[in-house]
């Protein structure tokens, strides 16, 4: 029986030493490469980047090319000639190149080349290239600031979500390993209890302090059976947790090498983390939406805008009579107010042959009554309330951050105190083992007492692993509050 007891204890010690074999950082790295959860996180990140890239396209130079409608036609233009000579085949078109500049004035440049030419021996053609430009001067904001605020908020939200999910993923791995090691500790402690209960039962029967079948004997058997059932339940929990570990990481369970405990450092941010900054942006967005609605309230729904532009070009024709060339210059301007518009344009036609200038001046305008409706008044009230709510939400977010920061600081302090107590207990357990071994050599205690003391010391390795994992999770909590 003594030999069996020693074999059991040696098996437990062997199991304890098998715990330390694979580096935790390697597990996390491989999990990030193989886990479906991590692949989903990365895909969501790429999707977010594409969304923001699409928004940034408005800040690029836009170039467009249009062929225009190319047409072919035939015309009967000479009577009395044979049928094959009686038709004039003509091709016409108007290709166009447009360039839009990424500025607030929506500057655009257009280059158009209308042309017409015959496809016969008697070549007749004309071309009228024109270059034009237009720029808008806006005396107010029609939503650009609001769009920029929303884009900034979206970018911060995407980055925060990605970083938080990374930290959550790491913590989920740490937490699952922490859980499995806890079950292993329970298993070893259960083995210790079974060993002690079995020894008591064997000694009681051997020394005949109880008789087989008596109430005392049955109680000892019942206790041993209950401990064995608890062991079976713990083994089932370990199997389930290892399966969950594989689902989480994409890896088979492997024992962990000693984990180096991190030094937990945390300093609360005076203005709060990104979550607080998001609520501050929400407040700015609400204020800008209110201001924009006030600026655009009315029928026109626009800010005062001055649009200036113009074009210049020439026309040249050849083949029907003398060659002819003419030039044109067409400046224009228009002003769009709250409830009126005015515009003017000047067209100068210049004959290239005799230099004759023909000016044409055009003036336009319009007006409409601008009456604010009851619906617009209600919209303003709603937006004003949104501003107030956003301000309160920002204050609540800052308070929530401060509470989380205070709780984390308290948890770090508690962890450090527990760590000191843990180290003190470890020294005590080592001293107990040494004293028990000395007592055993003098015949004052049994082998079971020595085995139990040795197992307590071996279990320290498990507890050290759990403490290191807890430190890593606290460090990630600190990182999350510093994002």
C-alpha cells in the first residue's frame, strides 16, 4: 500500500512538471494566425479601411473622358450626278475631357472638341475646340465641416473597435488557460484528498479501528466515493475547456512554459480615453448639425454662393467656300442668395477674317418668399435637445471612464497585495515541507504527510502561472483604458 501511495504522488508531481512546455507568446501568435475569430477581426478591419478609403476619394483629382456621340450621315447635295456621286458622307462628334479639382470651390475644367468632316474626295470639315472653367465661392458652410467631423469620428471608432477586439481576443486566451489551470489545480488537490481518504480507510481496516460494513466504515467509503466523483467531474470540465480552447485559438491544448509576470503600469488619462473623445465628437457633431440647419433654414436650403466661370474657343471650317475662322470668349457669374438669384454673362464673338466683335450681354434673376415652417421650428428644437443630450453623454462617459480607471487602480493594488501574500505563503509551504521531511526521518509523521506537503509545494507552480495570467489581463485592461 505504501508503494502505491508513493507511485500516486510521483504521478502527480510528474503531471505538474508537464505543465511547462510551450511559450505563451508563441501560443498567442499562432492563435492569431489560425483562429477564425482573429480572421474575422482582420476582415472587419479591412472592410473599415475600404469604407474610409472610399470617403477619401472625394479628395482626389477627378478626370473624365467622354467620346460624345459619333454619327455618320449621308446627304444628297448635287442633283444630276450619277447615284454613287450624288451623296455626301459626313462624320460628326464632340469628344470631351473633364477635370475636377479636390477643393472647396468645386473647380472644374472642361475641354470640348466638336467637329464635322466629310468622307469623300471633296473634303469639307470644321472644328470648334472650347476650353471652359468654373469655380464657386461659398460664403458659408453647407456641410463640409459636418462631414469631416463624422469621418473623423468613424475613423476613431474603427481604430478603437479593432484595438479593443485584439485585446479582448488575447484576454479570452489568457482567461481560458487560467480556467484550465484552475481545473488542473482542483484535480491535483482532489487526488491529494483521495490519497488521504484511501490511506485513512486502509489504516482503519488494518488497525481494526473500524469493522467492515459498520456505519463508520460506510461513511469513510462514501467520502472516498464522493471524492472520486468530484475527480471525474473535474476531468470532464478539463475536457470541455480544452475543446473550447481549440475553438478559440484553432490549436490543440498544450501545456504552458513558465510565464514571465509583467509589470503592470497604468496612469489615468485626464481627458479620458477614445470612448470619451467619441462622445465629445458626438457633441460637436450635434452642435454642427444645429448650426447647419440654422444656416440652411428656408426654401433655398443653401448658403450664399458666388459662381464664376467662362469659356473660350474658336471655330474653323474649310471646304464649303472660303475658309472661315471665328473666336468666342464667354465669361459669366451668378450669385445665389437665401431667397434670390442674380446672374450675368458676356459673350464676345470675334470674326477671324475682319476682326469684327459682336458682344452679347445677358442678365438673369429670380426671387421667392422665404418662410420658415412650423416643421423647421420643431426640427431646431429637436436639434437643440440633441446638443444638450450629447453634452450630458460626454460628461457621463468621462465619469464612467474615471470609475473604470479607479476600479483598475484598486484591482492592481489588490493584485500586488495578494502577490506579496502568495509569496509569503510559498515560503511557508517550503518550510513546512522541509520540517515534515525531517519529522518523517525521525518517525514522527507518515509518508502521506510528506507527500501532501510536497504536493502543496508543487501546486505553487500552477498558482504562479495563474498569477502571471491575471497580471497579463490587468495589463490589457490598462491598455484598453489608454487607447
